[in-house]
C-alpha cells in the first residue's frame, strides 16, 4: 500500500528566501511521486514528477525536488520564494501494481505556503 | 488544447436530493478520475473510468456513482445527499488508464444545506 506524509501543514517564508516543503512516502513497489499546487479557487496543477529516472527533478516556476530512497523522502524546494508562490502544495504518490499498471493517486494532507513581503 | 472542464462550477442542494456533476476531459484523453476534497479529509479518490468502464474505486458509499460516455465525457452522481457531501469535486483526465500524469479541472463546489 502507498501513503504519503507531508511533515508541515503550514510554512511561512519571506519573499526572496528559500522554500522547503517536506514529504515522506511509503510504497510497496517502485513509486512515482509528484508535487501538485493548488491556488485558491483553482484546480490542481502538476509542478513536477519523479518516475525512476533522475533523482533530482526540476519542475515549473523554479521548483525542484529530490528523490531519496534511503530516507523515503521527496522534499520540494525553491531557491527564492515569490509572492505568487503562495498556495497549497500536495505531495502525491502513485505506486506501480504487481501487474505493472499504476494505482490511483494518493494525496498528502497538503502544506499551505505563505509568502510575506 | 483546451483543458479539463467541469460543470457546473458551483451548486447548492438540500439534504436528500441528488446531484449530477459533469466532466469533459482533454481531447484525446480516455481516462477520467474523480476526487473529493474537503478540509477534514483532504483529497480522496472516488473512482476512475476508462473506455466507459469503472476501473478503480475508492472507499466511498454506493450513493456515489459515475459513468463515462463514448466521447470520454464523464458524469458523477451522488444520491440522497448528506451534509458531509459538501466538498470540492475534482475531475482529472489522463491519456491512459491508471496513468500517473493526470490533468485536473477547476472543480465543482457542492454545498449541501
């Protein structure tokens, strides 16, 4: 079974400072991992995905994440926060099934990122 | 290419009524998944449809049902509405069944009074 834990429900940073959103996962099989962002009253947008290629994944808007199997982590980072980054971020896991397909997406509880001037 | 569209965007219903939500996937996408988002439970998977057949189902009561048409458009139905069904219902489409790369619509905000 797959699960994902986002370690912080709220993160607050100042504009121009680094962002770190933490995520740990659990998966019986080789996982695919994603970060999605949701701005107020909007749907979910895919930021980046890890699918067993490079462990450092670059996404949109300057975000990146590193897959660390030994730590079962997939933390999201950005060197310099922008006001427009204020949103809710979801870490998501989708595990491969024994038969080779993919299961449904399983979402973490979300981390609300606030960016202050 | 147009994104995933959901109608209506907002809906208010009373307890005991039923509701039908609609989702049009991205052109060429054949899989549609539905999710419920609430402050208390977060984002939870409802079901996935591919080629007009339900392929995957989450842990929701039988009051929640869906279907998919030959043009890949999907509808979700909730019967005998309860207050706890108030939520944002999100639809996501993908090219293949069970594909991890899903594209989400803006959601339908359902309020049950």
